[in-house]
C-alpha cells in the first residue's frame, strides 16, 4: 500500500463517554483476554489492519479499510453482537471518523485529551496495550503502524511539553493526602472502589502507595469487578452489595458515573449510625457524580468531588485551560507533520526512478569511455547528483504541499525521460544513489 492511501483508508468506529451511556459501554466492554478473539472478527468486517481498544470510557475499533462506509457498518455489527444490541439503536450511540478526522481522534485518545478526566496517564498505557495485543496477533501492518507511531509520538510530546499529564496525577495525590488527613494511617483502614473510570483507579493506586491494604472492588457487572480485584489482588463484590458493605468501609472511591446517586443522604446516614459516627471519606471521581453532595452535611462524612480535588491541586483554572490549548496545538502540528511526511514519501518512487534512469545512462557512458577510471566515475556521479538535486527537491516540495500539480509533474518527468514506474531495481538503485549523494 502506498503512503498516500494510509490517511484516506483510516477509519475509527466506537462508543465513548461522549456518545453513549455508561450502561451501554459496560455491555461493550472487552477484557484483555477476550481481545484476540474479538480481533479475528474485525477483518471480515472490512478492515485490513485493525486495533480494538476497550476501557471504561470507550470501546472502539480503528484501522485501515478500503471502503470506510462498509467498515463502519461492519464494526457497528460487531459491537451490536458483542453487547446484544439492535444495530440501529446502537448506531445512535456510536461515532465514526475517517481520514484526517480519524487521525486527529487517535492522536487525542493516545494523549488522553478525549478522556473524561483530561490527562489521565493510564489511557496512554491502555492505548499501547491495545496496540500490543493487535500487533502480537498480526492485525497491524506497516500502514497502521505508521499511524500508531505518530500517535505515540504526539502523546509523548504533549506530556513532555505541557503540564496536562500532571493534572490527574496531582488530583489523585491530593485525594491520597486528604485520606491521610481524615483517616490517619491508611494501613489500618478499609476502602471500597466502585469502578467505572480510570480516575478512580488512579486514586486507588495513590492510596495503595500510601499504605492502603484492605480494598474491595465493586462494579456494575460481576465480571468487571473481578477484573479490578485481580489487578489489586483484593476482594470483589456486586454493586448490589454496596449498602451492606458501607458501614465497614472507611474510604469510598467512586468513578461509575451511573447518572444517579449511588450513595444518597439516607444511605450514608444509616452507615454512619452503624459506625457510631466514625469518619467516612467519600471521594467522588465520577462524571456525573455518584455521591449526593448533601452527604457532606452529615456529621462524620467528608465528601470530595473532582472539582474539590482540582481546586486543591491547581492554583487556578487558567493553568489547566492553557495546558489544554497547548496540547491541542501540538495535535494540529503533528497532524500536519504526518501529512507532510507521507506526502514527501509519496514523491520518493518518482525521484528514485529518475535517479535510477540517470544512473543507467551514466553507466552506459562510462562503459563506452576510452578513458574509464575512478576520477571519471566520481566526476560523472557528482554531475548527475547536482543536476537532479533541484528537480528532486521540487517534486518533494510539491507533494509535501499537497499541490495538485505534483502528480502531473511526476507524470511529465516519466514521459520526458521515458522512465518506467514501480520497478524494484529502479528503487533500489535510486535509493543507493541518494545515499551516496
């Protein structure tokens, strides 16, 4: 596949926190163990290369396809079968991006700019894990690999040049500090994670680093809870058990975003009464909130939302906004860099063919010369390089600038010099000659 076709064949289809409900995403969730089997169905759906990524915030397929519309229909069919949905109804909760829009989407996902909590460092790792699995099972080729490398480079640049990645880490660290302030020695307390988003897990990571040992993971489905429990080597429970477990829980971290209050004032009041008003900390990392703000009015209850943590972590909202603006600018720059680099590579076959043609003519002249030798060989080689430098650079510039005359210029060169296109020996000889120059 030629480079100019990578971008035109790039397709992304999925459901995320921006387009679908948490209940829908939960039914579309694919565990890491199940990803290889799911990927075997993606190629028949219309993708020649593909990666499937599934997190609490999104499940999506991205890859290369000859027919973007057919790939979209095929992908929605796969997702519908996965979650047991009617295809038409699921289509209203999905998105499809193609070409440069797809490239921008992938850059933003890899850099955690499209996450519920912008800057979540875990998302970058999840992106790479999804790529690793797809690559290991031979679903990623050279074309998609170029896109992935550009996405990873963009994410790395954003993290190194902006403080966007520090935001969520500092918020989680603040949650850990608040927990120590409220509960003291974390090795002596018990915690509950109602999982559904990466921010909740990031907070638990910080709490465990600070000494937390006793943890129970709850989720909307038993399977999701067990996945979380395996990660933390702890207990799991069903969401229905939440009320019964609350009285014995000192710290509650929620990130489900169920769209309703999982813990309202009456539930928290009953738990505090059974605890004889021993303090309880509620860290609500969900969007929308899982904990009724009125719980904070109860004696012994301390409720911290993401806004509360952000106020502690940041001096002002302007610093976050500037970081986000800088990150989006980098995405735009990297999209342009990718477009230019692929366009310049598009010109390479014509340039190398032209050089190969001149090299054949030069070799013929040397063979006919009555005074061959190193001096003549070097002189003719330098002459050819100098003659071809300007047209080679001009052709590359036309391609990089997406100039519509680029193709015509290439055709004209081939016509004027009677150059055949696409010959392997042409490319090899030309590439070698460019190295010498």
